[in-house]
C-alpha cells in the first residue's frame, strides 16, 4: 500500500488534540477546532452531493471570514483540489481562472455574489454559497491522498502576462506549514495570530492560516485591513503574532502614532514577506512595538516560504535570512537557461531553489514548467546574493515585475488591456517608487491625436477592466517611447525619467 498524506490533517489533528480550543475568531463568532472540523466535513459531504469527487477542482471566492477555512478544508477532506480566486479581479479575470483551472464548482461568499455570479456565468460553472454546504451529515473522516497529489492551484501571472496555475501538492503544503511553525518561526500553540493577509494568497494561506491550525493556536480574522482596525483588533484579542507585507507595517506605524503603549498590541513575533521591507520601516516598527520583524522570501511556486530570518541562525536586517529546513537556496548564472551553474558566495545571480517546497508545475503548461524547473532547481527569476554565512539578499526582481502592496503585477498584462483603448497608440507600464505601496503602477502612453484622452479618463477606464491592484494610478503622456536597437521599449529609460 502506498503512503498517504493530506493537507486536511492539519485541521483534523488539531481538532483531535485541542477540540475545545478556539480556532477562529471572526467578529463575534468564536469557533472551536472540533466545530470547525465537523463543519469542514459537512462541507465535504455537501460538495460530494454536488458531484465533486477526489481530484476535482473547487474554486473559492471568499474573503477572510470563517467560511474560508470551512470550505477550504472541506474540499481537501473530500480529496478535491482548492482553487482560490483573487478577490481583486474583475469578473472577466475571475472567469479566466475558473475556465483555465477546469473548476467543477465555485463556492462564493455573499459579499462577492454579484461578481462571482458574473464570472461563473462566463465560465459555465455552477455557484453555491458557503452556507448551503453546512446542512449535510459530515463525512466520518477525510479521503486519503498521495503526497504528490495536487492540493491547491494558485494562480500567478507569468512574464507573458497570462495567469497560470501553480500546482502545489499535499507534500509541498504540509511540509511548508510544519517547517514554518516548528522550525523557522518559533511559533507556539499559545499564540494568537492576526489573519489579515488575504487567504486567497499563498502567504496568508500557508504561513498564516495553515501554520496557525497546525500549532493549535488561534486565528483572528480581519476581512478588511486598515492600520487602525488592525491595532484595535489586536489589542482587543491579545494578538501575539503578526504576518504582513511591508505596506501593512507602514500602516501600523502610522496608526500607532499618538497611541499609548497600553493601546498597542504586545507582539511577540512578526513576519514580513511579499516584497522587500525598507530597513527604516523595520527599525521604526521594532522600536515602536518593542518586537523584532523576521523577513522572509518565497513565491507561489515554493509553497511559499524558501528562506526566512531564523532565531537559531541569527538575524540580519536587510536580508531574507537562510533557507528553511529541507530546502536549498543558491545563486546561479542567470544568462545560462538550459542548465544550472551555481556561483560562488557573494556573487550576484539568479536565485534558484530546490526541496520539498518546489511546486509540481504549471497546470497544463509543460513547456513553461520545463523552463521554470531546470536540473531539479526552480528558477525564481529574481536576482540576489548568498554570503559565506548563508544569508540571502534579494537585490532585484524579475526585469519588469511590479510589486504593489505585496501583490505581483506584470506590466504586459496591464499593457494588453490598455492597448484596447481607442485613444492609445502605444503604451508601456512600469513601476515607480511609492512611499506606502512600495511601487505604484505607471502607464506611459503615446496617444492617438485624433482621440481626446485625459489622465483621469484613462484611470477610470482602466478600473473597469483590471483588478484593483493592477490598474495604473499614474499616467504619463509622451510623444514617443524610447526604443533600443531591436525596437524593444527601453523601460529602464522610462524608470529613469519618471522616478522609479
């Protein structure tokens, strides 16, 4: 008999070990581990009654409320594959996710009903609400899966701008969850964790939710993050652990100004990821909250964590620490695509990763998978260094990637949408520095002289066609775009001109 492993065990085992402990705080709701697991098993039975079986894909369009883990672990308990839908997408973009993933069903929260119905209609997929899945008699236990079976498909934009599904296995996600909480981050079952990172995103899902449940700790949900709301909730619920992206740390610092120490949470552990954390923010936050931020690095394709600053290795501000247990992170020559050639310590190159965290590949894209995983190493496309003591520093990102508020935005996807505007002849999208979001989306546009077009008009037009994290807030009109010898747009010149 072959070995079995299911990510559903993360919740099942804590329900057995801590049945009466509060697993999730969601507003006035306090849901114990025993109750949450029984509700997940009821969801599993209801999904089965809807025709979903092991290996089928179930899409989730749910914000940070208790319905997310109910349905997430319900689908996993049935042996299905979870496809989280990004809540900032337009209906057309969400429909693409549903169609490309081959989702059998969309479970859509009432707060997302209009957009979910529109997306499902375009994709020809049935929709159910989470509440409709709680009436079935629960399954007795979860369905067995093989370690290499898919558990979750996370959609991430590629360099072509077309989103693609990164297939993560049960082994990927179970190992990343265990290593994060027991080895890398020194988390404890007594911790209370703020769940403000989007659960549709790999950071919030694996490090936040799954890590908390693996420990038997308590997850306090916050569906809409603001600095003030987060501070108030953390004080009220005695939160001890905070996971966030740099923009969240900036917002917490701003909200903390003028607050007495008693009105600030007593944070024991803080983790930052998603984008580079400015050293000044790290220092100010540590001073204001009397704690330490541990910065890490990872991608959707690496489940996500690949490296983090870890207490037992020592920490170094400005770096993303060391590789986590069971994972190797090295630096390779970026100009060699067909093989991996590692570089000596201290040299700049492409970050490459191998280990239990590397995904199974891109869904139905064997060519892109083969280009991404070479000689057993995942090519991140990010540039960095590794010093003699093993500390990893990310020096630059993929050539044109923009990270706005912790979300990856690929310029070509935005450019293709803007190019459909009748008043645009040419467009190039770049990231420019922003004090809050890290980077802001800037569209450099050559207009058609025959079509009147203002900056505000183009911003409003873009809002209707791109997700809220993608549309450009800044528009720059130019006569021509700078071109190189091969007639490619020289984006480095645009960045220099417009202050990136």
